[in-house]
C-alpha cells in the first residue's frame, strides 16, 4: 500500500474523526521504527502516546505532522491544518515574545499578523511578557510560546512531542491547564510523554507503543484492566510499575 495523505473522508467514509492513521510503516535501513500502526482521534480528544525509548513515538508524531513520509500506510486529517510542536522550542531566543509571534504569523501569511499576535498573547496569557526577551523566560513560558507558534497555523489537530520535559511541577500544571483548555474548545491534542502518571492524568486515551508496534489503544482504566489480565501481580501497584509489568508480559 503506497503512503498517502488526504482528508478523513477518504479513509473513514463519514466518520468524523479529526485524524486517522492507517497501517503506518517507517523503516530506517533494516530497522522498522513503526510496524503497521493504526489509530484515530476525534475533535477535542486528548491522546497520550506512551512507550519506552525507541518505541517510535517521535517518528509517529513526525509522520502525523507531515515532517516524515511513511514507507507504508497513510494519514488522513479533517479539513484544516495540523500544528506541530517539537520537543525543542522553535524560538528566536534573542527576540521578544511579541516579535517571535509576529514573525511566525507573517511566515504563516496571516492577513493581519498583528491581530493574530494579539490573539495568541491573550490565549497563552503572555500579554504582560510581550516585551521580554525569550531567553530570559522560564522553560514553562518558553513552551507556552512554542505552543502558541504551533497554534498560529490554526490547526484542527495539535501534536506535542514531550511538551513538559524540563518543567517544574508548577510550570507543568500551568501547561496542562492551557492544553486541556484547547481540547475543551475542540482542538484535538495528541502528545507523547515518558511520564506515565502524566499520561494517565491528562490523556483521555492512551496509545501504547513498543518497538514500533501499537500494543494498546484505550482509556487509562482500560489499560489498568489489561494489566490485571496480563500482569495480575502488578495490578495493585502504582500505574508506572503496572505499566512496566504489562510491557514485560507483552515481550518488551
């Protein structure tokens, strides 16, 4: 099956999923980074992609964003754009918050870049910091600007690669309050994380990857139930311990 990228209707025949991935395959030489991964996400859904290092999480998000081409399968998105926020903030650190947003609004060819910049400053609650040099801001505030830049594409789907790495607990809480608000307003958010507790707390659905294979797709409570079935000795342990036991029982 050749790789393709189209609208949801081309794959789902009326299903109103905001994004669908079908049988995604990605190879690097002889190594398969993704092995037939399929899933979908609806409007306003928060989907956490979790798994050990090398599982294929960043590869999956990069394909969903259109940064990488799959070697097999394809992606379909609802009419609209996909916003991509990589782990490393794509910011000009010597510019101010406002100057960064204005620059990217112009690159996105907004009709009124200044109006779009004001909208993002209000949305991210960074208006009071508009004149500050980005390099002097906390990691949490830099990540909020990073997300705002992703939102300048006015996406229906927002992809976040490890968005909370390096943030302290207070910064992390503010970040997820902001991201959850986006989902409440109808934006589909798909994020990767190594923090299993974070995935359980904020992900309405969990997509578990290991060695490029999708092992599980469902709600956190359903993963708990899967652990009880496959790793009963860990069923009453904390979620991270139970998750590791589940991976072990699945041969990963």
